[in-house]
C-alpha cells in the first residue's frame, strides 16, 4: 500500500523475488487497501505512513479492528515520519521498514533483504498476539511526575531494558506501569534508527510517571529516570555513573546493542544491576545477561506467551541466565520487587 506507483512497483518486485512470498495485491491508499484486504485476506500488509484520502494510521486502526493482519509500516526518515511510525507501532503494527529514498524505496540489496525478512517475520505473528499488542484506545493522560531533584540522587539499582521487534509496544505497556518512586535508574535499549528513538522517548515520557528522554553523553544516572539509547549510538555507563555514547562497531549487526549497555552496567554496578530482555529477534542481550548475573545482578525475561518475537528472551533462557520468566503484564511488578531486594556490592569506584 503506497500512493507512489513507483514505490508500489519497486516493493512488489523485490518481495516477489523471494520464492516464499507472493504479492497478492497493491493499493494506492487506505480506502482501496481495506477493500482488497477484505477480499484477498493477505498474510501481511506493507503500508506507507503518509497517503491521500485515508492516511496510514486511520487505515491501520481499521485493519486492527476489522481485518486483524500483521502490518509492516514503510516510513521515511523525517521527524513527521518517525512520530507517525511510533504511533503506528503503538496501535499494533508489527515492525517498520525505512525507505532509502523516493528514487529507490527499497535501496541496495542489503536493505531489500531486510524488508523481505521483516515481512516473513510479520507473517509468523498470530492474530491473538497481534490483537494483544495493539492499543486501540486513547492513551491515558500523563500522570503526575516526581520532582526533578530526584534525578540527582544516585540510584540504588540500575535497570537495563533491551528489546527489538515488537519492543515499542512492549515498552508502552511496561514503562508507564513503573512507579515514579522507583529507586532505580532505567536504561532502555531498543533497536531503532536515529530520530525514531527521539519520538519513542517522547511518547514514553507522555505516558509515564517517570521522566523518559533520549540519553545524552556525560549526564549522570539518577533515580526514577528513564534514558533511551539514541539510534546509531551504543550507550554505556562510566565508573563515575555517567552516560557515555559512542559509535563503536555494530554488535549483532545493530547499534545500539543491548549487550554493550549490559556489559558496562555489570562492570560498574555489579550486584546492583538488573537486566530485562523483552521481545525481539536474535540473541542480543544474552551475553550481557550472563555478565550481569556473574557480577551478582538479576535477570528477568519476557515469557513466550506475550512476545511478538520469541528470539532474544529464548536465547537468554537457553543460556541458563534467566532468574525470572514472566509475561509482560507482570513485568513491572517483578521489576519493583527486584529493585527492593538487597543491593549487591554497588558501584565499583
């Protein structure tokens, strides 16, 4: 679904090249798409964010309520495109693909294969789980936040939350349920490109009791504060308890990587470190979880029953480094209990 005829042609051609994918139809806007979805019943829909007559978000709401189908958003790298994509992920889109440019929507071969992989991954998401991740109601108003002075108080725990595919929706359900009185500093690592992490952090901040924003290099960690790793930057913690951002080599093909953040937190905060691994493909977070546990910290992973993609959590479990396996609905309560448990050796000077 795309208002550009060239984009429809390019995306269809690239998907049809894969022997496991058949493009059963194309549409130039949401109205045409809904009619074809009802008749053709596709396994997956790829959808442009901005379209005439009926925009992407309105179309997505109709799809989720009338013809629940996994959707992969096709977005442009603009601030408006990022904000709309983040909202689409909140409404139930499984993933998104970033257009290379109007002249080359699917870009070079590596990007094209990324689109193919995202479509195949989306095809595996069952309708009940799809409906579980969707937020069709208006988000609750932002609750009262704690005074900013709390952020200057050293945290008693440092919590690292890592996620990938399906992560934004999971974070929307988890972060707003964390108490504003939480004694931990929360570091969020979501696999996402630059610009999109800014929109993600802003949206989480609107929904949550704690302050959430994109991390800045050199700022200290504080209680009741959520910091999101910026796209294209690894996020680490220095021995002085401050954020350090860098553009070191990608890990597991991604930057930011969960392992990088977890490793630095394990080194600095040892037994005061907590790791949480949510939905996502691959094994990022497995090595970091092992290091946190070796240092005396604790690890909780999302149960398969609520994961959009049961890859990262399964990898941690199979490595033997999961202390707790809980569904997403119980994760905030589990985190609260872990934060109240006896603190380990603390910060290493």
